[in-house]
């Protein structure tokens, strides 16, 4: 299966997808290099920084998403995907640091070159902002919008390319493997290959698949594989599933402003209140964006969803106890020091990792946030790199 896609005409895919980015000022750089980048040598810096939710894509998946966008439909993800993957553009967007509310849609035009690049653009951004490492993951919606056999092929191809990028720059990149939840048995096999052969650091899933969530028994081979492999599963947002989509269609509520967090937090609560985290007690789950607001709701969740309560009748622990045992959060896209301090106090310093959300969020403010937040140096080191090294099994800096 992997051989079929791996041998496809890459030049055709590159030629087709390059038409989507030709009008931007950024170069397209996706070809592998024989030797590691000279950017392996970073200037000395006091605080090691590992960014843990950083997106990439490959030309074949970008082209396939473009085809889906052209077909149209009612899925809410298409609103953002159309901006990124649709027809060639004629306008160069402003630098992200200069974006105002009226320009935000235009900024999406600059995302594709950054997503496709695993060399110059990305490493230059990291060097400029003194970011030591990115933990790379396939951009939302990944391969979860495709037919199952094609999704499985593209997931394997993406994992191969990700492993290549890490081999070229092992000090700068780690990575989370994608898989096709559409076929859970095949997904579990790809998860095993990703950890045992490709030596990747965990998994990424873009929340719901076919409008269904991982608490459903048909997906349990995926959860079983993640637990057995001892590798974390990052549940990343996508727009609300079709069954909850209607109120989000107005005012662009479907995305990062509200819909992403609400959809992903609902996914986590389904895992908690279904009893799935008792069935897989060692499963480690990561969610971004300061916990998709769930840490701020934990008191009420514990009150209403304790074991034996109506919502908690299938779970053995309180929701807050699952957070302290099974769930880690990242700071991606939420640079609020008060929110960070609350999360530290509520779920514990060992359950929080720093992230940028590159290229969807600018790097410089995220770096300034972790460097300037009112933290002890022990807390800062754990959030900036220590927890990521432990959770993703990343080698510590020499």
C-alpha cells in the first residue's frame, strides 16, 4: 500500500500544488536534503524551548485537500481549507506581526508555503526566535476527510516524509505520526510501524472522524495501540462535526475563536464520561490551547460528573483526577499568564507543555510569553522543554 503512493509522480504533485503558492512571496521548499541543515548549530541560549503543536503538510495531501475543497460541501472545515488550499492567489499577505482583524483571512494565504516547508522557512523562523525544536504534526484535518484506503496510504506517506525530515535535522525536529481512524485495524498497524520502525514520538488525530469520536468501541484498537506502545495521543481540534455544526455557521464561530475548543473539549468529555479512560488507564492524551478551556470548568465537572452522578455513572474517577492521570495540555495559541498560572495550580506543573501552533500563530509572541511569564525557573524549564522531553521521549540537550 505504501509502495503505491510512494512511487507516485512527485513532480506532478509538486507542480500542481505549487500553483497554489506561486503568488506568495515565500519560497516552496519540500525536497529532502542530503545533509543536515547548518541551522543545527544554534546560538547559546539560557532556556531550551521545545514547541509541541507545530503543523506541517506534504504536497500530495495538500493536492488531495484542494480536490475536496473544489468539490464543495457543507462540512465546516471547508471554510478554512478553502482559504489555504483553493485557487492561486494574487495578493501577498501582510507579515503576521502586522495583522489586524480585517487582515486575518488574508493571512491564511501565506500558510501553505510554511506548512509544506520542512527546511529553510521553518528553520529560519526557529533560529530567529531561538526555538530549539518543533514537535511536528500533520495539519488539520489531516487525512480524516478522505476515503479510508486513500487515507491510510496518505498517512503512511506523511509519516515517511516526517521521519525523513527528522533524520535530516534530529536536533530540531521530533514528530507525531498520523493514521487513518476510518480503518482502526489498519490504523493500529501504522501506529506500531511509526513507533517501532520510524521512531516517531507519538500520534496526532484531528478529533472526530466521519462525525464520530474515539469513545466508540470501533475505535478502541487505536486507543489500545497507543496505550500498549506507551506513546501519547494528541487530539487536535477541527471544526464541529455535522451534528453540532448549525449554530457555528454564522459569524465564523467554527474555528479557533470558539468552535475548535468546544468541539475538542466535547471529545475529551466523551472519553471521560464513557469510562474509556478506565478501560485504558495508562493512555496518555494531549490537548492544546490551554486545555481547550476544560481546566477552568473542572470544579463544575467534578460536582456534576463525579462517579455515581448522572453524567459520571460510567467513570471511576472525578474528571479532575483523569486530568492528573491521563491528560496533558499545551499552551498553543493562548498566551495569557493568568490562564497559565491557573492551569499550573489546577492540574499540576508536570501536565503542561509550551507550544506555538506554527504557522497558524506567530512565533515571536509565543516565545516572549514563555520567557516572561511569572514562573519559577523550575516551572519555566518544565513547561518550556522538560515535560516535552519526558512525554515524547526526546533526548535532553547536551
